[in-house]
């Protein structure tokens, strides 16, 4: 039972590892070059999932401050300044500079999902897409050169000195 | 020991003058006479520079110059002392002689790429003098490697199949031993002492390492400097005989091989220190390896018909005399081995130049073909006989002096057993060298013997070939009559140990 | 300007690459001069930065003015300033070489080639100077993606090699990213220096997550640097790529990854964690011994010149990984010095291989037949590079071996010392085989003394200046790096000395 608990407590880790292994298996075992690339994509996605899952907190919402949080009723007079500054403070522990303007705004970190991993993963997704793009382009070139995208056939051709 | 040292650029200049000469030599490639002129100018300047330092050295001073601190605490530095001076004198004076001989030989055989030949010859000499005047182990290693590489194009000058094989053996042995043995040994010494590795008269390893480490280091250094031809790392020397004869003469009788033994001498006296080695009783190990080499190489020499190969094996044996002397660690033995550097150099270069002269004049390489040749080439074979006497150690030639010191040194060291080795090897030396000269003048074949001698029938090689070998033969005799200078220089080195 | 120098190091080639991409197709002629100019700018900026680091100590540059640890910070100390100079210098020399090679090998893709080339160098330089772990991942992928494309531009075999590289390279980078994720969970930071401070402040070195992060990152970086046995992608990629690509990838890619390894091991995890807490030094040094021997011996079996050199790179990677893991300050100094030295010596021999390929169209070592007569200056360049790889003084390679062996002796790793020596000897065999072919010809004459005029009617037929100049400049650089090794080591020592470990002081 303990094992089960250990797994269920961190099930997001286990899932990403399983997905990663599926990807790794495809990359190593598949003969078709496109399928290998699909495996690669799965592999990368697993890591993206891992990052996204570490930003999640129980009962937290997306890290955007709503209007009524930033502008409680009794603070109407300082209206104009806040909307310009507040987004950059979200999710950060320190918001010393903004304290002057928002003396009573209390942001509890537990209410918001950590946005940083998500932001990072936007970049990583872009990177993943580009990698996939380059991979497909290279595969296309391989096909043009060898007339096949089956690895074993290509290796056969190279061996036979063609 | 060195009570006083002078800072002077002269030793550096003495080394690099021939390196600088490469430029005019290469540029004048199209005009052979001017090109050889450049070689001569460089050779004379070099000799002059070395000679100019002699008085100071004899007065017990040393001359130093530091060029560059290249690794923390470690400099490229030059320092001239008695041993360096002795070797420097031998190498630089014989370069002049060999240059003349090279001209006769290379032109006589219409060899190709003569410009390359003379250029690399000059580079080799720079490296040789660099080794002679090196102030520390690091500088020594630097020039040692430079010499290995600079002589490669000379050894493989013919660029044919044979040269390729010879060149391969040459570099395989020399580079693998220096990188494989000397380099780690040197770095070990550096790490252990953290010092500049400057040679000093009592060595600097004492107190830094234990007996086992000392033995390993000693063997690494002794075998690592494979230019000394100590068995089992000797095969490169016979292999290098594919080179043109001037190369064999100067480099493989004088410069390269003597650099090998010189390095060993330096390491024994300057790095370990004779006292330290004596206290550990390590010399004996090397002494017996050397003794083994002496006997075996002499036996192999007996069976060689190719004259140059026979001389090469003879060189292997003679070099081991020097190592043996150094390993005996007694003052007189060390003196003997230092003087033997010069005595053997003069004798062996004569022999090689004679072999080359025979080849130029008649195209003969094998001893069996030289029956009766003395009548056609009387000067050459007369010189050959003197050279042979010197190498064997018979009067009236210089070899006797150094052998005398070696033998008495062996007795001093209490190694009477080695006397037997000296005896056997001297007999063997005589057996493989004397018959050549004898047969040349008194052929077996009665038809040849009956031929009357007349100066008109002689076919000596050109004067450029004959003059140098006569000069060195005369030099061998002079060194017998007046060995004082050499002994004095050698004495400077061992004197410090009392 | 000087204040902005750290950013300019990579921004100059970056913006020029965009420029080349936009205009290069219409005005093909501007690609080469623009690339060279931008790299000259990059070299100037990195030299300026190095000068500042020597005088003022570590430079902290905030990209876009954002405060670390939130913003991306370039923190440039002696180590990466030095490596940046080497990377931009190698990039510049390879760019000069590319003039003819690109026209000869990929004539229809000139502007694309230079765009990728500059982006690759941007990525490599970025990896060197960034102080942010995630930023490093992005730049790692920038350089990886461009290098896949640069390799795939080669002939038939290159495409398959590039494909393999895509797959394996992605695994490596993903591992790295994963490790950074674990570090982020534990420390809440991505700034390398901040991560280290957090690790100390929270005292979580014992956490298994940190251990996992360390292993995953190290393996990822090893894959990227082709540390044996994770090297399979390298030889074919570099051997069949266009010559300019291999001239830039061969020297830089692996070396920059070694830098990354050193940076992560020392700056992020700290030497106490890596060498005292884990104590894997013995295992990893043995692995590097295997890498050195495997690389060298595989190189012996090759007849394709560039493939042989590629296997040498694998051996050299073993040198450096081993040097770092000797856990001795001299070994670390040697490894860092070897990054610089090896970048230039690999460049030297790859430029040589490139010249030969462009001139003769052959990749086999028989292409070198009689080259001493035909291309004497090119051979001089090779000789210096070869001597450096063998380790003959006073070339740079000798001194890196000197320091590495010193580290090996001081830390008592004799197996490493012996492996280094064996590999030197194998290098000697490899290069003298080349020199022999170049000197004697493929089939030397049987008889005695054949004459030059008989076999080589044609006089010297040198490579063009734009190819010869970088080769000879690299050769000269090798000598300079060798002779001034003490000054370089002094800079390295200022980095190494902050980690108080090892047996002997500097």
C-alpha cells in the first residue's frame, strides 16, 4: 500500500516518466524515421508536462489579478497607476517597488499557479516545434537522397556501397 | 660548484645561429655555391661563439641566460658548463668539417632536394647545441624533441621505400620513448619537487623521492632518451642508416646519439646527483644493461657486411661505454665517459666519412667488396684505420685515453667484473674494425694483391670528401697527444663532488 | 559601448544573421563580408570583455535591465570570458575560410548557409556567457538546430548523420531541461549563481532530487559533448558535413559543452557536492580513460581524414572530462586550458582537411599524395596542428598535456596519465602516417633517390589565400597559446582558485 501511496502522491512524476519512456522507446526501436520523430516529440512533450505540472497548486487559479483584487472599493483614488504596474508583480515574492502604490494589496502565492514554468514551457514548445520541423526537413532530404525512410533499408543501401 | 656565473646571450645565439641560417639557405636554393656559403658562415660563427665562451668556462665560471618563463617556475634557459662546453665544442667543430664533406657527397651523387637537406641539417645543429647548453630538464626536452623531428627529413632524404621504413622505425622509437617515458618522468619530477628542474652539480632529487621511485625514474630516463641506443631501444640507429652518409656521420655518430648519452649524463649528474644514486646503489642496474648492450651489439656488428650498418652497431656499443661510465658513478669513470663523447665522435665520424667516400667514388656499400680498395683509395683507408684504432682504443689515437679512464673508473667503483666486459668488447671491436682496413691494403685475392700501387691509379673521391676525413683522422691523433683540454672540461664537472 | 560589450558579443552576429537572411538572397555578395565583419565585432567585444574581467573581476550584465534572479543575467568571469574569446576567434577564422568552401560546396544556399552559421555562433557564444540555466537550454537548442541544418547541407551520407544527430541531440538537450526542472522545483530559481546560493541556504544537497538533477544534467551534457559511449552521433556528422560546418562544429560544439559541464558542476552544484559528497571521481576518470583509448584506437582504423579527426575529438573530450574529474586544481586548469588549445588545434586540422577536400575532392588520406611539394604552406599549417595534437613543445597541445598529466600525477590517477600518453603516441602514429603519405607519396619509388623533377612536374599549387590565411593564423595561434600559456593559466587560475580543492596550490 505504501508503494501505491508513494506513486499516487507524485503521480504527475510517474506519468511523465512513463510518457518519456514511451517516447524513448519509439526513438530507439522504431524503424521508420517519421515514427522516430514522433517518439522524439512525445519525449519532449513529457518534459513539458512535467514542467507544467510542477507549476500547479491545489485550488490555485491562473496567475492573473482580477480587477476587484487590485482595486478594492476603498482604493478608488489611485486607480490609474495600478493597472500599469500590477502584472509584473504577479507570482513574484518581492514586490517592494509597488508597495508604495498598493499598501493593502495582499497576494497570497497559494492562490495562484506558478506561472514561470508555464512561461518557460512556451519557449520549450517553440523549441520543440522547431526541432520537429528541422527533423522533418532532414527526413525529407533523407528521402530524396535514398528514396526511403526505413532506417534498415537505408543502412542496407549504405552497406552495399550505393 | 659554480662559484660565479655570467649572464650572456652568447649561448642562445650559439644555438639559434644555425636556425637563422635556414632562411638564407632556403632563399639561396637556386644558387648552390652561395647556399653552401651560408652554411659555412653559420658553421664558423657557431664554432666561434662556442669557442669564445671557452676561457670563461675553463676559469670555472658558468654562462647563463634565461629566455622565457614558460610554465610557472620553469624557464627556457641556457647554461653553459664544462660538460655542455665539451659537447658543444665537439658538435660545432665537426659541423664545419661535415659541411664540407656534405658538399662533396651530395654533389658527387647528384642528390635531389639539397636545399632541404642543408636547411634541416642546420636546424638539427641548433637543436644539438640547444641540448648541450640547456639549463634545465625542460629546455633539454624541448630541444631533444626538436632534434628528433628535424632529423626525420634527413634520415628519409631518399624518399624511397627503404627510407620510409627506416624513417618509421626512427620516429617510432624516438618519439614513443620520449613521450612515453621521459615526459611522464619529467612531470613526475616537477610535481614532486615543484622546482625549476635546473641541473645542479649535486642533483636536486635527493630528499624528494624514495628508493623505488628513484629506480623507476632512473629507468624511465635511461630508456626514455633512446637516442643513446641502449638496448632494447637501439633498432632505430641501424634503421637510420638509410640516410645519406653525411647525416649518418654527423648525426648518427655525433650529434643525435651523443645527445642521447649527453641527456643521460646530465640526468645522472644534474638531476639525481651521483651521490644520491650511489647512496641508493642504483648505478649497477644500468651498468649491467649497458654492459649487455656493449657485448651484444659488438657481436651483431661482427656479422654485418654492410659497412654503414656495422658502424651503426659499433656506435650502439660505444655509446653504452659512455652510459656505463656514467652509471659507475666514480669520478674517473664519469670523466672517462665525458671524454669518450669527444673521442668516439672524432673516431666514428672519420669512419663514416670514409664509408661515404668509398660509396661516392666506387658505389660500394659492402665490406666484402672492399678487398684491395686501399690501393685505389689510400688516403681514405689510412684515415679509416686511424679512426678504427681510436674506436678500439689503441694508440696513437684518442680513444685510448677515455677507455683508460673508464677502466680505472670501473676499478674505483669496485666493479672488477666489468673489466671482463671491457676486455671482451675491445677484442670484438678490433675483430670487426681492423680487418676492413687490413683487407683493403692487403687483399686476400692474390690477383689484387699483386697489383702494384701507384698514385696515378688512385680514384679518391673529390677533395671536399677527402679533406674532412683527413682532418678528423688527424684530430683523433692530436686528441691522443693532447687530451688535456677535454680532461679539464670533464674535470670541471666531477671536481665539485670531490 | 564598453559597458555593453558582453551583450554585443552575441548580439552582433545575431542581428547580422537576420540581416543576411533578409538580404542575402538578393545580394549574395554581401553574405561573406558581413559575416566576417560581425565576427570581427564579436571578437573585439569578447576581447574587451576579457580585458575588463582581468582588470575588474566578474562582470554582471543584466539583459534588458531586469534584476536577477528574475531577469536573465550574463555573469562573466575569467572562465567564460576566456572561452568566449576562443569561440569567437575560432568562429572568425572559420568564417574567413568559408569564402571559397561555401561557394564550392553549397553554391545555391549561400545566404542560408551564412545565416545558420552566424546563428550557430550566436548560440555557442550565448551558452558561454549566459548565467541563466534555462536560457542556456534555449541557446543550446539554437546552436543544435542550426548545426543539424549545417550538417544536413552536406552530401548524401550527411543527411542520415544529421538525422541521427537530431534524435540524439534532442535527447541530450531534453535531459538537460529535465535536470533544470528538478533544480527549479528545489530552489525556485533559474539563475545559476542563485541556484547555488539557494542550495546552500536551504541546505538541500542531500535531497535525492538534487542528485537526480545532477545525474540527468551531466548525462545530457555528456551526450551533447559526445563523451564515449554517448558519442555515436559525432563521427559521421562531422565527417560528411560541408567542410566549413565541420571546421566550426568540430572545434566548438564539444568544447563549449565541456565549458557547460564545468560551469554547471562548479558554479551550480559546487565542487563540494560534486567531488566530496558524491565521490565519483574514480569512476568517471576511468570512463574518460576508456573514452580516450576508444577514441584514439577508433581513429587508427579510419582512412577517411575527417572521420579520423572526428574520433580524435572524442578522445580529446575524454581528456577534458577526465581532467575535470581528477578533482585536482591542476587537472581543472589543464582541462580549461585544453578547451582553448583544443579548439584551435581541432580547427587547424579540420581546416586542413577542408582545404584538401575542396582542392582534390577526395576525403581519403590518399588525397595527400606528395603534398609537401604541391602545397608546402598548407603542410606547414598541418604540421603545427599535428604537433600540437601529439603534444610536442612548444605548441599549445604540449602544455595542456603538461597540466593535465601534472593533475593526474598529483591526484594519483596513473591510469589517466598512461591513457594520455598512449593517446599521444597514437596521435603521433596517425599524423606521421599522413606526413609520410604527403612526403613520400602513396607509392614511394623502389630504388634509390628518385628526383623531384621526375614525379612532380607541376610546381606548388597552393590553396587560395582566403583558405590558407586562417590555417596559418590558427597555426600561429597554437604557438602563441603555447608560448604564452602562463598568462592564460594565470587567468584560468583566478577562476579555479575560488574552489578550494586539490592537492597542490597554484
